[in-house]
């Protein structure tokens, strides 16, 4: 669990680092192995601001070539904790503000770390930025080299240019 004791914390800036198993935080697939979470905490008289960065390895499948690959995904978020006697302990999710009673002993980051990690999983997953994908004819992974049929496939966008070239020659 990722907890920071905030009672008796002096005003100022503090760094915390947490390591553990993704299973223990119930962080789901595609994440695997261990998380590493770095927290920079600024403590003021009546508020705490945290900047959180988490790095976790994930097992992904490339959208273009269907290869399995591993990638480390970074997720970051910022949260403000306000100490207020007038409020019951509550969360304003839109503003990323958490209201705390002044007697609060610890803040618990586990569920936020998990939620932001889940949000950080990319929609588009590529093994390489310029992954060449699979040949639509023979299915060969073109990252491993070109196949014999690729010369015969002409992108329609280039076809007229190709004809022009032939004419000029
Ligand atoms: Zn790929
Ligand atoms: Zn081919």
C-alpha cells in the first residue's frame, strides 16, 4: 500500500519512493511485475500538494504487426489535499482536490496510483514507432525484412506518380 504519514509533517518539500508488486495494488493487466512510484510532496500550513509519477512494465500486443512486446508505461498525476474543519472528508474528483480533517494521520495513494495507471495505458500500441506491420498478401512481418510480393503492391496514392515516371523515361 502507498501511504504517507502527514501528521507532524513539517512545512516544506519531501520526496518519497515506493516499490511493490502490481498484484498488491490490484493493478490489472496489461501491467506486470513491480510498480515504482515517486512522490514529490509540498506541505503548506493548510494544504498538501503531491506530484506522483509511476512507472510499470506492461505486456502489450502491437496493433500493426501483432507482435508481443514489453514497454514501461509512465503515469503522472497531481492532487491537492486541503485541511478544513468545516468539511466532512470528501473528494472533489473534478478538481483533483481532496478535503481532509486537520487530524488526518495518513494519506492513502494506492487507489489513485492504480486509477491513473489504468488511464495511462495507450489506446494505440505500437512495438516500434515506425512498425512496418504485416504484408497484406503473405502475412510476413515486414520488420524482419521485406517479402517477395511487396513490389507488386502499389499504393494507389503513388500509382499516378509511377505512371508519370514511366512516361518520362
Ligand atoms: Zn509492430
Ligand atoms: Zn508479402
